[in-house]
């Protein structure tokens, strides 16, 4: 019985680990990426986030017109509060 409870305890905490990421690409590569007015790198770039919701995204590259847009991260059904 003690082993069953230990396994249940470990499995419960392992299920709570989720890594949320946003991936941004451009054509051509190498555009400077700003998310919510914070420089995050050059495309292609993947960054982690904590909160679902609205993000302001800006891409800049020499010789190209800057791109400014708003993107939303959607909460998956399994992450919704019960």
C-alpha cells in the first residue's frame, strides 16, 4: 500500500510539468524579433511564456518593411480550470 501511494504521489506531480513555447519564423531568416517591446532574438526563434493571452510582435530586418502584429496564445482544453 505504501508503494502504491508513493507512485501515485510521484505521478501526480509529474503531470503538472508543461513547457509553453512560441515559435516565430520569417522569410528571409534573420529578422530581429520584439515581443511586447522586449527584444527576444533573430528568426527563427523559440521563446517560453507563462501566461496565455495577447502578445504584440514586431519583426525588423534591414532592407525590409517592419512587420507589427498582435498574436494570441490559446489555452488548450486540458489546461482550463475545472
